[in-house]
């Protein structure tokens, strides 16, 4: 989401302050959440604090902003899960160095991560995958 574009939600009403939660900052904040960032990181990315974000969320008239916030968190969680699955299956490339020079690379797979993700997607029934 481009912060300068119209957001996909109605921004919460705010006082006219250049340094506050402008509609563009609200849109950028929601986009950062959708990108997988936590509230503190998303707020910092727009130059504001998590505390002020939560205050804005509770404000009267901010219901659409709160809904967009929740949807963005869900979207971000899905994106992070997909990234984790990709890493678990394809592995991570790690360089191999000898005497200060890279001489190759090793692909490592995280089986524990893959098993955890599989369990979350397909809960166990009677000790077996469903």
C-alpha cells in the first residue's frame, strides 16, 4: 500500500497536526502491519509511538482504522507463515569460509520449524497427522 494513496479504510479522525496520525501515516502504519511488522515497529516506521497508535485505535470514530489494523495483522501473520514454510522446505543458504574467503555454501533445513508449521496447519489426532 502506498502511503500517499487513498487508504482502503476510513482513517480515524484526528486534529490537524502535521506531526500526528495523518491519514497518510495511518495508511503507512496499516501497510507496515500487513508487511509482518509488530505494532511498535510499524509505529516507529511512521515516526510515532505504539502508545499513540493504541490511543488512536480506541478513539471514537476509529472503528474502521481498528478493523484495518486487525486485518493487516492477520495478513502479516499469513505472510510470515508462508515465508517460514518456504525456508523450512527450501532451506537457508549459509556461506562456507576458509581463510577469510568464501569457498562455497551449505543449504541447511530446519526440520523442527517444518514440523511445527505442519502441526499448526494440520492438528494432531490420536498422535498422528490428520
